[in-house]
């Protein structure tokens, strides 16, 4: 049974130096979505037993695609400039917060392996949940990959619950707005895992439903972990991710459909150029900019302190569930693109 730590421990000079180095290294890689996403993959390639790191890499790629969609030729025509900036701030804050909480945990594990010493008592100095300290200690002894990955899924979603999802800024400006409901329906409803098969890139993934629900986000994370590591496409997904550098543009996975340069002439969308997963003859590809072209780096305010773990019932999320998940999401994603296109055409017709 998890219980709260009674008091703050005292650290040696060497331990304080380790903590300082980890904080500096985390800040270095927490500049933007590109640097975070690359850091997750680099870590996973060194420590493949920490499977959550690769899941985080793939989900972070999707966060980057969501960010650049806000400036793309489809969703960019639906949202106002103010709305796009607000949605970007929301996505960036969540991506930033998860990294600044999770990456120190990965680095403490790295240092524990390097030194041959269990150093997870240092996590409390970086405001990491006691829940994760207990789980990391268990993993250090038992090497239960599934349990650790599930715990990190629970941790990341619980960590952002009050800091982003229930935060007054986003509750008032995003979650209660009609625009966000449309945004969630049209854009934030699929997480994609591209992989190459028979000379084409296909998509595995899951739809995101009820994004504001902590319980649903944790269950989604479990399904994504299952798809990534307990299905047959892991090696192909990893091969694609290792080969394809993350730029934030959806041209990373489907260059036949997306392009980082605007190919169309300025003006309105007068007709649909998408038909399923293909571009109609003599039509231009969808503009999907790189992250560096879409958004400048943003300075984030310090994360709110406090341990999210306050109820023992949260431990129940660690239970392993039997999942029956259909992973092929290629056609569903293509239908989503068509919906976004029709919404963009409809909005322009009314403007």
C-alpha cells in the first residue's frame, strides 16, 4: 500500500550535483516539441527496457502534428488566429509539463544503471510523485516493463489533470467553448503510429474520445501501449520512427498528401481536393508546415508544485486488463481529413 513520505530527505553533495545536472539536462531538451520528441527516442535507444519512452516519443510526434495543423491549409482556415494561438498554448503546455516531469525520472534511472546504485529517492527533490518513486523502486528489482509503463501513463495524465485539463485558463477559454468541441471532433481524435509495409506507409492508432476525462485518457494510453508493444507492428513502427526525423509536418509520414510548402495559390478553398487518402488529379497537396516554420519557441512558467497522488484508489489503474484493440486507423484518419476539408470549405462559404 502506498503511503506518503513523512519528511523531505537530506541529500549528499554528490546527490545534489546529480539533481542539478538532471534538472539542467531536462531544461536543455525541453525547448520545444522537436527537442522533447528526439530526447525520448534517444533515451529509448539506450534503454529499450523503458518501453514508455518510445510510447512517449510516438505520442509526442502526434502532439507536434496537432500543433502544426493549426497553421496548415485545412484547420488553419477554420480557426481564427486567436483560437490557433490558444490551442497551441494548450498543446505546448501539456507537452512541456509531461516532459519536465517524466524526463528527470528517465535520467535518474540512467544514473542508477550507470552507478549501480538505486537513486530513486532523489525523485522527491524534483517534485516527482511518490507514486512513481515506489514504482521505480519495484521496477529496479523486478524489471516489470508493463507495470512501469502503465504507471508512467497514469502519472503523466494525472500530473496534467489539474495543471492543464482542470486549470482555470483552459477551462474558461477552451473546454467550455463550442470551438474546442469542434476542434476535439475534427482534429484531436486520432493518435497515429505510422509504419512502412509493401512500399507504403500505413497507420495504426486510436481515436481520442472525451479528452477532458482522466479515466478515458489513461485507458487510451493503455490501448496505445498495447498496440505499440503487444501487436505485430512494433518493429516496423520503430524502424519508421528511427529513420524518419520528426519535423512536426505530416509530410513526415504521407508526403503524397502533405507538403511543407504552400502549393496552392492564395484564396479560398472552392472545392474538395481530397478523395479518401489521395489527392484528386491536378489538385495541390495539403499544406502542413514544419514546427519551426509554424511556431516560435515559447517560454513556460514554472510548473505548479504538489503531488497528484492523494487517493489509494488510483493504484487500481495499475491492474492489467485484457484488451481487444483494432489498430488499423488508416481509413478512419482519411475520413477525418475529408471532414476537416468540408468544414473549411463550409466556413469559407459563409465568411
